[in-house]
C-alpha cells in the first residue's frame, strides 16, 4: 500500500522540484502517531505522536541510499524508503499511523502518512520495522 500525500507535502515537492522555494533536507524522518488517520490538510502539529521511553522519529537519508525510485507503470513513479526500525525502551502508546516528515520535530512539513494494518503497542525491547512508499501517477 502506498502512503497518502498531504497538501503541504505536495507543495513541498513542487517547490523543491520547480521553484527552489524550499530545499531538500539531509534527512527525512518516519514517525508514528496515535491518530487513526490524518486529514489531507493536516500538518505535523495536527497529529498526536506516539510517546514512551526510547521513541524517536527514524531518519531516512535524502539520497539514493535512503530512497529507491522505480517505474510502476507507463507514466507512474514510486519511491520507497529504506526499512527503519523502532525499538521500545518501555511501553509506548498505540501507533495507528506512520508519517513522513522533513524534520525530527514539528517545525517541518508533513509529506505523507499511511495507516497501519492494526494498532501497534510496543513494550520494552519490542520492535517495529517499517518502509514507506510514495507513488505519483502520470
């Protein structure tokens, strides 16, 4: 399943690609939130991030090392992040959605989000490995 791109994510992509109003960060970040879904107009401050000992957004390099690009059809492109692993240092609140952001905190842009197949609550030493895919249809 591919992630849903949010309005500010689309704006970011267009401004980086065409007008250089924004620049590509060294890293993007995958995070987890307790929201069942995020509205198309959502921003980073609109979501409720998972909390618990050891939780942190996971960095994905903004290079071919962090993202793999591939053709998925006649005019479609898909980029997939490398796999990141979240490891709990205690009990975390339940994660329902994963998201891709431009910063490690809420000062950046929410690019995309994807609902998880079930609520995931990690406990001490529990792990969750995750990749995120974005598809642009032509």
